């Protein structure tokens, strides 16, 4: 029995030590999770947007300047955007048929955050996140339309486009246990979603990921 308790203590020390970092440490963290995305302001199609959920994945590299302060930079891929309702056709009773479409904005994100470990394993973070749009699709009735072509058809002369660059401020926290890291952050969009119109829509995204520090 004594040996059993001694083993538990040793395991606890080993697990705790894995969560400790010191000055000069560099870790690589593959991450996967989900994003809850929407926009602030009215959307271009219906004036009322809804949150949608999508996969987020990538990696992050973290450098420790002290045992409490670090800077991390990474590369994440995600599908942001929103859902919207639209009406099509007429039901037998005379009412229009309500349907839901998806505005899918595929981004390559480059989050850069400063992380402060308030206690061992628990960090609060804030930073800046440039993002580069890979493609945009509008999904309606199981049909996928290229948004760049659609915008060019609707407005012509490329006067109104979906912004190819996005900038946001990520704030959140992470908790590390036995090298596994749960990360939660909110990305406040600073860049307008569209160029060439007065529409002030901006991305608003909550991201939850699970990573493993190598």
C-alpha cells in the first residue's frame, strides 16, 4: 500500500513538472477545435445573421521569456462566416418558404499572442491576428456559389468585393495539463467584411481548441 501511494505521488510530480516551463523554452503545439462565427452589424443579404460552427485546425509555436511570460505565433485554418435566412417560392397557404443559407469564408489565420501565466498551467492572453482569405462560398439549396464571381455579377467592375485581408484582436485564456492545452479565445474583428460599400459588417468569432505541447 505504501508503494502504491508513493507511486501516485511520483506520478503527480511528473505530471506537474510537465506543465512547468522556464526561460528559453520553446514548444510546438498542434491544435484542433471548433469556431463559433458570426458578424457584427447587418449582413449583405438579409439584414439578420446567425452563428455557425466550423472546424479549426493548425499549430502554434510558443517561446518563454520567463516562467510566466511567453509569446506565441501560429497558423490556423478555418471556415468563418455566418448563416442567414432567405425566402423562396410559395407554400400552398400563400406564405413564402423560409430557408437557411451559409456564407462560408475560408481563412488562413496568423495569431500572435502575449501569454501571462497567472498560476502554473493557466495563462491569460491577448494579441493581434492577421488573416488571409483563401476563398468565399455562398451555399444555398445545396448549391455552392463562388462569392467573388457572384459579387462581380451583382455589382460589376469589381467595385464591391469581399475583403481579402482581415485583422482581429484575440483575447482569452488557456489551461495546460500534462502537455494537453485547452484554449478559448474571442476574436474581435477590426476589418470590414466588404470593400466598396457602407456596410460595416465585421467578423466576430469564438474559438475553442485542444492542443498538445511537443
